[in-house]
């Protein structure tokens, strides 16, 4: 995933960047008047405050994070429910649906703990941190053309 951003601050090999909202954000309406998103990015190229840059994050890391946050809890909820229901029916733990719901909720909550631990480990390793790939020499209004028009040439 690539995004356009402005470097706000630089410190210790990192840069605080503001990811600019795109025109499609205005049409969506979900964020109301949300401002630009500020994130920490690895700054191995030495970008300076005020420069417009292209930041990138590996798609596999984004998909992995989405799986952990959205699908793992849902999968655990269903697996826990069916294990609990089976236990309620076959081992005599009471009402099978109630036991299933209880075990499903416990499984769901445990998946949040797993997700949190895995997320903390990934953050420590910089797995979910974007990387500044290059400085764009034009103003921000022309950054999209740099990406879409073959790089570096203003075709307006």
C-alpha cells in the first residue's frame, strides 16, 4: 500500500508524517471532518520536515493485521461455541446452548489477548510501521500525478 504524506518531524531514524486525505474521503462521509492521519514511519532516506514523500507498507502485513483483528476473533467465537455445545450435550455440563455461548465468549476474549500480544510483538519489530520510500519534489497537489503519470513529470 502506498500513500502520499508530508513529513512533520524527524527523530532517531523515524519521521512523523501526515497522510493526506484523498478526494474519495470527502465522498465517504464516515470520518466527518477528520484531519490528516499522523503516523510514525521509518526514515532511512533522510527525509526532512516539510517534504512530501511516498510511504509504503507491505500488503501482506496489512492483510495479516486485518485477519488478526477481524477474522481470528470471529473464528474463535464459532469454534468455542461448537466446542461448548458439544461439551454441554456429551459431557453433561448443562444447557448446551448456554455452555456453547459461554465457551464461545471466552474464546472470543482470548483471541483479543492473542491479537494484542501478536500486535505488540509486530510493533516492536517494525512490522506494521510504514517506510518512507522516496521524496516527491513537487507540491502536494501534484503528488498524485507523480504516481499516476509515470513519475516525476507534471502533465497538467
